[in-house]
């Protein structure tokens, strides 16, 4: 018994009273508007423009899809019972074009929990590897185990093309890391209550499960889909060789076949129709040309040039690049077809010696990176042996 001024109360009544107060607090929170920073599609794209160079079409498509998704969370029950469907997104683009970066920036703008899951480690339940529920475990961790916050988050599933089935025909054998994973993802993407192990799956089988409703979680899937351009070429009936040339061939951009991607091509690649149907928004990212690579190097808020200037500035060293040095870096990145990540690799090979030696030199206060310096450092690096794509 717990004694008061004029009466006593038992421990069970205290627990019951606490439970009633918790339920009241939950009901009040549920009646409030969801907490996230929802802005108009144009404003979302303007924010993305500060960090992501180019890819205007992908940014427009994703801004609208994300805006509509979070707008549906704010809708009140209507008399005509119209329920707005979820707009999950699938992105197709070569490596280094900014798929993961776009998803991360969207979550940052909206101020919602965000996690990246890798589809390559997922397997069908009961096999060695991770279950699809582990994706939601990461989201819970990103939300500090706040369930209401996690249920309004964004999940980016990377390398979605790696779970494609081996042929276009239904598998007659177990495809535990391909078609099996796609089937396990169906309910997750569509929206259902899933029991999630808070500490991860099979290592702690005795732990208490957390029920997560995925109906309001936005799923963004991305993949390089290597070889998809050949499927698109055959569908478009283009003739890379020969004398005949149709009107269609004249209209087709033969440098970027991914811009013509459709759900039919994704199905031919190896994703099952049920999964494609749950990813209604399909967009592509263009390969990076020299102009875009140059802009990535210098223009965004967190461009590579600004990052290196900040690193050297911490050592009180003024760093500067000449125009021809920047052109040389862009030329090499375009030559090896590594996308934006290739820029970082080439810059590291050029800057490593300076970053190693200059912090120890007391009189070092300025560094100018010119063409001859770039060429001499790059020719000594292992990257020079790489073959151009």
C-alpha cells in the first residue's frame, strides 16, 4: 500500500491509473497533425537543387511523389471515403548518378526518420541472411525507437536490381535471394502490420517484438539495372548497324536509353509484376556528362572543392584550384565512367600527398593546384592503370 494524507492506494491501482494516463496521452498525440516539415513541390526541388546537380526530371517526379505521400497523412476522413494510395518510388540510374544522395536529401528536407537498407543481404525467411523485417529495425533505430515517428519515415532500399530473378519465367526452384525476397517485400511495401525485432532478427529470438504499421512509410527503391539498356533497345527496335533508319531511330537519344524506361522493361529485367505494381512512380537518372561533372565539382553547397578547402582551412592553409586543373579532373572522371564517386577518387589521388605533408610544415600557408601538379600526382597513382569505359 502507498500511503497518502487521508487515504491509502494499492500498487495495482497506481499501475492502472498510469495506464489510463498513457492511453489519454496517446489519443491526444494521434489527434494532432503529424510532425514533419511539409513544403510545396517547387520548394522541395529548390532545396534539392542546392545539393544535387542536374537530374531535373527525377527531382520533379520525386518532389511531387513525396509531397503527395505526406499530404495524404494530413488528410482528414472525408464523407466520400476517398483514400489516397501510397506513392512508392523506384529509381533507375547508373552508379554514381546520385540515387542514394537524392533520397537522403529528401528525408533531411522533410525532417523525418530515414534509413538505407541494402537489398543484396536480404534472403527469404528461414535462410542465411537478413529477413526483410530488418529494414524496419533500421528505421526504428533511426527514429530512436519512437514508433509514431518511424511510421512516417522514409526507407531507401538500395541495389533493388540485385534481387531480380534469374530469368523472366517464374522460378521452379528456390530463388531465396531473388524472387523469394521480392515476394517477402510485397506486404511491406503495400502497408500492413509487421512484427519487428528491435535488436535485429535471429540473434535474439527471445526478444519482444514491436508491431510497425508500414501504411504511411514511404519506400524509395534504387538500382543501377546493368544491362537494362539492351532490353530498352530491343523494345524500341533501334538499329545500331545497317543502312535502314526508321523515323523512330531519329527521335531516340542513343546516348541515354534509360530515359525511355518503362514498367515493362523492369519486368523483363527480372522484377515480378506484383512488386512493380507496388512501386507506381518510376523515374530515371541521366548519366553524368562533362558539364554536369564540372558543376558537381564546384557548385553544390557541399561540393568537393569546398570540402577540400574546408579541410585545408582547418590547418590554416589557403587552397585554390586553377581552371585547367578542374578540367583535367573532370576529363579523367568522364573517361573512366565512375560518376560522381569517380571525382572523389581522382581528387584523393591528387591531394593525398599534400594532405599528408602540409599539416606538419610550420610555414605552409598556401597551396595552388594547377594542371602540372594534377598530372604529376595522378600519373603516380594506381588509378592511371584503370581502363576507360
